[in-house]
């Protein structure tokens, strides 16, 4: 009995050490580029789409940390859901411009919190620093996004003020 208790206690302690104190981010937005079926199965995943099965890279070409600002809007394609316009950081925008140039006529798969929300066809090089998810973003995800990333045109200082005011208002209610 003592050994069982000691084993459970040690395994719990060790598992907390392995976590390294890292907290799961409140929101994850990622874009994965289509690839050929010839790539390694460890580096790709297969996804059924309306255009048939497609293979995408597991490693995202864009992730939440690559976005400097965002704006949500009511989706024109799907009533009741939202879309999001994401602004890329300057260094990432240049990298994304090169990636879209290399991957023309392929697709980008957009995921929010690991859930597939949209698929975007790359028809030309991205000329600016923005990318758009057109549908299937929920209101809760939009609210989390507003807490995570400043709105387009909003300074970092104004964003922090807005977050503070929203938290204060939430405590009152």
C-alpha cells in the first residue's frame, strides 16, 4: 500500500516537472499549406475536403504569434458565424509573400484551436500584410481573439487600456 501511494505521488510530481510550467495558449490560429502526397507521413496529414482528399503539412506556415493585429466581422458566407482579418508582422509578411509566390495554385488550410474553419486557394503572391479567414469562427473565439491580439489600427497602449476596462466591467457584472 505504501509503495503504491509513493509511486502515485512520485509520478504526479514528475509529470508536473515535465510540463515546464507552460500554459496552453487561450487561442491558436494556424495556416497549413497543401503539399504533395510524396512527403513523409510524419510531416503531413491527409484531410477530406469538398474538393476531395488533400495532403497538408503538419507544421504551420503561419501561427498565432505571427499576427500583430486582427479584426473580426460577420461572415458573409455563413450567417451566425464570423470571419477574421489578420495582419501579419512585417518580417512574417515578407516570408508569407515568398511562400505564396512558391505555392501558387495550392491551398492553405486555416485552423482555429485545432478545428478546420476555412480553406484558401493561393492564386497569386500575397501583395500586402493581411490574410483572411472568411467563415466558421465562433463568437467565443472572436472574444478570445480580442483579448489576445489588438484590433487593426489599435495601438498596443490603447489595446491594454481596452482590456483593462473590459475586465473591470466584467467584474462589476
